[in-house]
């Protein structure tokens, strides 16, 4: 039999790209989805086949990281060789409004999954989606030895998940790794995240369907990469012989203002004529600059990024323009592997 993987957060940006990658490599992929009265699988609908069809390789299971007993049941039944924990309440600004829920899903969810693996006695490789937000106020460049200084409930929850992953690796001998991923975007990014909010607004304003865009802090510096390349790094971490932790980043500096200018320029507009400030989009505690040093991932995994922030902004705008013109979908773009 081929390899079998279990992905939490399979319906998200990263989960959809990872499912694509693994299916292309011949994996049988099992994804965890939350029960909803409405369909919430749009990012993976192009991958899904009826379970009764011959050759089906993608299977979806209802569950949640808040339900430890369900995780035990599913892992015991599926017996995956690789487990990718990508699920979380992942919006940093929202984490200030919903700190308890963020801590439960993003932090405690990780230990529930790790404990389920241990209780089942599952011999698998485990990937934990860690975040550059864990570094917070620590000045860049940030690498695997940089001190954590989170500045949000989301960042703090990710620090907890990071350390319990290391604890289970060191205490129980589990193959458990942290991928400390810096900001990574794509046309599949949710519309409330700043990059997609910008590219979607640029497309809509150019089409006459929107008049203005309200923004918060434009001076924040981020290291933006392309999500399909970053899930390739996740997979490579679990193919290595020894479990360890990696920073995944482009090492380049780009401000929110830069992203705005590049995006609006793509559709022939001057962003300053359309963007207005709204203090409601400011965080109580800001993170000024996140720029990653991915030397370890390059040297150990052979991973290097190809798409940097300017090209990323342009390809996201192009996808949103195409979607508005009904000639494409922001969910279905071409990954780097095919």
C-alpha cells in the first residue's frame, strides 16, 4: 500500500495545497473537517471524488481538535504514516477578540492530537504548523534559535503548541517537528487576511464594484512567500531522517504599504486615492517586523523559495481579476509542482 496521511485544517489554504501535493505523490489523504450546516470545502472541491468511486484517494472525516476522543478514534482507524496539524484559529487580529477559543483550538488542539497519537501507539511522523508570530517583538532576522516574544493570543497559543511538540519528541521519542512558517499567501488565502483583502479590493475597485479600502497599520514589515512552496517544505521535513525544527521564509522585507502599491499598480491604479485608515484594524500590541532566516531549511532540506512578495502580489491580483471576470477561481490556481 502507498503512504497514508492525515491532515487537520485540510479545508484551509495550506491544507488544500498540501492535499494536492500528497495526492500528486500517490498518497491516500484523510482530512479532518468541522461539521457545518453549509458547505465549507470550496478549496478542495476540485480534488474530491465520491468515496464509492474506484481509485478515490481523498477521504474527509468530521471532527474537531476540541474533541480528543474523536481524534483517538480516527487515528486508530486510519493508521496514517504522516500527520499534519494545520488546524487553528489563525487570524491574529481575531485572536484578540476570541482569545479563549484561540488558545483552545490553536494551543490545546495540538496537545490533544499529540496525546491521541501516543494513546493509540501510532508510529507516525508528526508536523506542527508553527508561526513566525511566535517571535513577535524580537527583532529580525529570526531563525530557529531566536527567542520567542509573542504579541497576540494567537502567537502565545502557537508557542504552547511548539513546546508541547518538542516535549513529545524529547519525552516520548516521537518523530515530531515544528515548521516555523513566516507569512505565506496565495489566491486561496481567506478574504479577511490583509494580503487577500488588498488584492481583492484592487480587482474590485478597478472593475467599479468597490469604492475604497479601509486599512490599519501600513508600516508593518513582513516576509511574504507563496503557500504552495511552503507546503513542499512541510513535506520535506517529514522525509528527513531526524526530527527537528525549521524556519521557512524568503528572507526578504516587504511592508503592507509595499504590498498595496504593487497590487494597485497591477491594475493601473494609485492606491493612495482609494485607501483610508480605520483604527479598528489595529492590534492592541503590534508586531513591527518579521523577516526569516531559512538557512537551515536550505542546507538540510534543499528547500529554497522561488516566488517573492512583488510577484506574489501580482499573481494574487491576477487571480482576483480573473474570478471577477468569471474566467477563473481564486481557489484553483496552478501549484508549483504541476
